[in-house]
C-alpha cells in the first residue's frame, strides 16, 4: 500500500514485532505529490497501524493517508496543503513572546558579562 505523509518528521509505529516508519514530508517541488513523502508499506502492516494507532492525530486529521495512485494522493494533499500539523519549523524572527535584540554588544558578549 502507498502511504503519504505531510509531517515534517519521520513517524514510527510498532505493530507486534514489526516497526513501520513513515518518512518525513518531501520538500521536492518536482515530486508527484508536492509536500508529501511516499512510503510503500505492506497492506497487513498498514491495517495494523490503523487498528492500533487509528486515533493518532496525524491519521485522524489526514496528514498521513493511503492512496491508490499519485493522482488521487495529489488531490488529497491539495485538500490539506494549507493546514498546519503543529510540527512546522518556527520562524526565528517571529517567535511569540520573544523580542529580538539586535544589539551587537549583547550578541558578542561573553556569558559572564551578559549575566552581570
């Protein structure tokens, strides 16, 4: 079965003695399904993942999904392309509650001086 993932991190599921690893999303713009990784998982393992982990937020919200072909997967990926997974990288210049300090003396001060 072909499983696609929009998550920016690998995800590991344990099914009995087997481990299923869903690879992180692919940033390749030339990908057939942009913004998603493509994982080939045995049908019985994927069914096990759904049985044991079917309530996982990434599966419930459609960030990890099975598809019959790339065309169908692209349509599913387009539906969720603007949704946030909560695992996206933060913009260091736009962190809520943190004010940027551009004072060069503070950036280059040794740790002992900065504590004074």
